[in-house]
C-alpha cells in the first residue's frame, strides 16, 4: 500500500545485523521472517551442518547502476545493483565484497538497492536504501545503516515502497548524507516525495515543505545533491538541490530544507537524471526524455553556477541532430580534484554503441572516450557476445577516484569496467578498461542448473539475459563465454539420464542441442506455434527424444535433436515435463489445475493420467519455468513432487502413488547429488521450511531426516528456482539465486 502524507510519522529501528547475519526484525512488519532466520542455527529441529558458500564465477552479469567512491578513505568504494544487493570494494583482494547476503527468503524485495550513500567525512559510515518494487504485491523499503563499512547493519523499515528494479533506477543518487552534518540524510523517493532523517538514519519523516508529496508514475524524484561550500562542520548544509524526474524540474533549498523553490532559468521538458556538484561550485546535471534505462531518444547536459544563477548548455552531442542517432544521457561524474573535468555517458545509443564523453574545461570541448578505448574482458569472456565486446550500454554510473584522477569506473547493464589511465583521453591517447573491475560482483538470475554426470562441464546453467554457461571450472568465468548459439534468457536444461552427454537447453528466442556434454551445440528449431521458445525442456533417458514445453505454445516432442517437432497429445500448454532418467520413452508432468500426474510411455507422443487427487496448485515453487516434479538420477520411476499445498510428496512406483514427506513443511525447489558414504540413495537438497525454519536443507536417508546447511549470513533472498547436488562429490550443492548468481556450497573443511 502506498502511504502518502500520513506516512510522515517517523519510524525507529534498533535491529543490528551482521553483513549476512539475520536477527530480529526492525519493526513488526518483518519480525516473523527475520526472527525465524535468526533462530535457525540455534534451535532448528533439523539440526545443522556448517557449510562454506562461494560464488561460481561469471563476474558481473547484471545491471550495476550505482558506483560511489568514499572521499574519506583511499581505495574504498561501494556498488549498488538493481536486484543483487550492495557491495564494498576490498582494495587488498581487488574484489567486491557482497554486503547483503543475510536477506531472507521472504524479504527478497529488499535485496534490490535503490541508492547508496558513503559518509564523506567518516569512512566507516555507509547507508543503503533498499526495495525493488512500488507495486501492491511488494513490501515496503528499508534504510540500512552501518558504522563499519557494511560489516554489520542496523535497519529501519520505511512505511513507503522503493523501486530499485523499475524504470528510473539508473538515476541518482537518491540517498544523500549531509557532508557538514552526517546526522542529516535525505531520500528522494520514486512515489512519496522527499524524506529526511535528522538522527543519522534511525528515523525518517516526509519533508512536508517540499512541493511534491506523491508521484503517480512511480518515477518521482531522481537525486539529492548538497552544496556544502561555505558551511561549517556540525551545521546542516543550507543549499540543497533535488531533481524531480516526474515534473522535469529542479528544486532548491537555501535554508537547510525549510523551504523550496524551482531553480530559476533551468532547462525544461526533460527528466533530470544525475546532479553532481564540483568543488568550484559548478553544478552539473544531465537530462533525458524518458526515465530509462530503456526508451531514451533525447537528452542534454547542462551546468549551473549556483553563485550567479547562470545556466550553460554543454551537451557533447545533440541526439538526433547532424546525423546523430537518438539517445539520452545517463551516468555523470566530476573529478573531485579537478572541478572542470567532467564525464557523461550516453544511454540507449544502440548504434553505433553507447560511449562516455570527457571534458577538462567545464564542457566547452569534449572527447569521445569510447572511440579510442580498448577493452579487456578476459575476466568475463561472455562480454564478447560471440563477436567483440561493446563499450557498454545502460551506463548509468561513472565514478572518478577522489584520490587518483587516472582511475575511473563505469557500470553497465552487465558489468563494471575500470581504467587506470583515463587521463590519456585528455591528450588524444587510448584509454584501457578492464572488466576485472567487476570481480566479486555476481548478479545473475539463475533459472536452471544441471551438474552433468559426464562430459566437459562441471556445471551447466540457464541464466536470465545471458543464455547459459558451461563451467569447466567453478573458479573463473568460462573462457568460451556463453553457450552458443546464444539464447536470450536461458530457462531450462534437460539431460539424458543414461546418456548424459546428450543435453538440451532452451530459452527465449531458441534452444540448443549437444551430444558431447556441452562442448559444442547446434540450434534446435522452435516447436510449432511458439514465438518465444523458453519454457521447459526434458530429454529421454537414452537421448532419443526431446520434449519441449514452450512458454507460449503446447508441448511438442522431437526424435532428431530438435530439427522437427510433433505435438504431444494430452499435455496441455503450460505443463512442464520431466524425463525418467533410466527408462527410455517415459516422461511425467504434474497438472496443478487438478492435482494429477500425467505419464507418457511412448516417448512424449501422448500423456495420460497416472494418478489423481494430489493437492492442486503451484504451491511454494511460484515459478513459471521450474517443474514441480523432480526425478532421481539413476532410479527408475522415483519422483518427488512439490504439490499445491506446498508440501513434499514421494513416489517410488512410477507415479502410481505418492506419500507425504511429513518432516518437510514447505518446498520451494529440490535436487539430488552424490549419496553419502555408506548410503545408496542420492543426497537430497531443498530450499524451503523444515521444522518451522526457512533455509537450505540436506537429507542423506531418503527424506527421513534433514539438516540445515546454510545460516543467517547466507540466505540470498528468494532462492526458489533451482538447486542441484554434485553427482561426483558428496555434500557439494549448487544453488541458483535471483540476483546473487550461482552459489556452490561445500561442507566446512571440504575443499571447494
């Protein structure tokens, strides 16, 4: 629910969270979810086994829409992502450190970061505004505050929603700390006007004097910028500028926020994206005709002399003029040591490609940095996109190191590039940029995982926006880049249980088929009636049949590796097949509309009900691309079902009957791995609720008992999509997340 004027009552919070350690909720609104997680390690009836969790390396993979250097400590920086939390740069290891892995399953909405603010005077202090959506089905936002660089957090639950994964997330920064008085912070919100804290972020109230209290378009205010020139430490800054993207206006206060007025002479008609104040008092602002990150076709760049009130148009390249393509402007930065040095990024300039312009004379003249840049993507070879790397797109953030003018970063829709020679551009030279600047950031949304029993791939993945990957090793991004032919978003992988070198992957725009375990792939044709592809794929035990249930058409089967297709009778659109891993020609599917399990014994040509009367509905899976049925490697007719009541059911007779697994309350997803020493049945892994505790669990005795294998520091928000064990290493498990990439878990003391 959107709370407007009545939301001005301040909210207090006293929660303390380690960076990854769940504790009691900040307010009653999240008490249940947070306190459940916090008691898991101590009181879970399932017991616990310590695990170490580490990302499988893709490096980047998502939208890094904010980069902030600390002006108080050399080598300290922060990054924000739209769905994958915040990160701190570790200058010693040269990697980003995730700061929000404590986010619980039911608190998934707060893994997205709207904005981040580093205290310009105290290097230990940092604040985060978190919340992904302003829709009715999403929860309210939060303010996280830390006095130890994000190692621990205190959290205030806001009575309003934020929008880190909606249009306008490329703007900023929306959260700002007063450089003269760090007890004062402002938050420019997408829906509910301007908010302020006067106690260091503990309590917040809407600024009643600000002209805008609500924004119907959910874009709202775009940034807050302080002008501390002439102020005194301990006294709130008097001059503040706030961008209003909805109203295409700039507002200014000259009395520390007591009153506000429109900035005189300002440009009109376009949305202010970023506002940055240079040390000499010049205020730079860039504009676009749409909120972004998509849809921009016009834009401009201006500077404003706050002392004299004069405006100057310094647009490097006018969109749509003189043969220029249509585009807008996005990322903006000023060199803290050289106030006339400014950098600004184009956005949605799809042809030839987005770039960054740089000026050393306050915008009088510009050089195109991208035109003479070299890109090193060896840390993340997928950025070749099957051809050559691009300078970037969705360049929403540029940051110049306040301690080293040669060092700059910029974030894109897929990575972070860093340069240590950016000033070379000032003399017509080449600048060098490396995606190693993104190491430690893992922001993919993972739809499916398969750990093959044979072949060159230790792990196969289907990934949102990036198709999929074959990881021959987990410690680095695959040198081969994405699986080719490259898909849109990969959605599903099918492996032949008895011939594991036969593998299929499907995604938006197509599907791929491999007969060598993923070393090489050929394109499958789309089944009849589908324009999108995607959905779910299953491969028969002997590899002779592929059944594909697209997202927008009835399922079909192929006998020739996806070259030709025929309709699967009795299997309705939207139902998701799985293959028996031992018996060729046998497939199953659960129908959530009536609680029946369908079975095919003729290689997917026809399906008929094998059992009825199971709880209907999608249960806790809540996924459009993950079957609720799961088959067990190496065991014929052995199925596990997450039914409509959210509970877990087991069949050992080919779906003739199912029994309730009583120790499990709710299952989001499950998978299987190598059996424990002395056991014959594969280890089972699931995400869900066991013994009243939400977590990640393992069973080594066919579900008779379970142990929790994660803790409050490693929750990763919503993890209901995919999980699988390693077929070769007992205890190793792979987890797909929605914004924190792929995690590999190993029992403590076992080499990863």
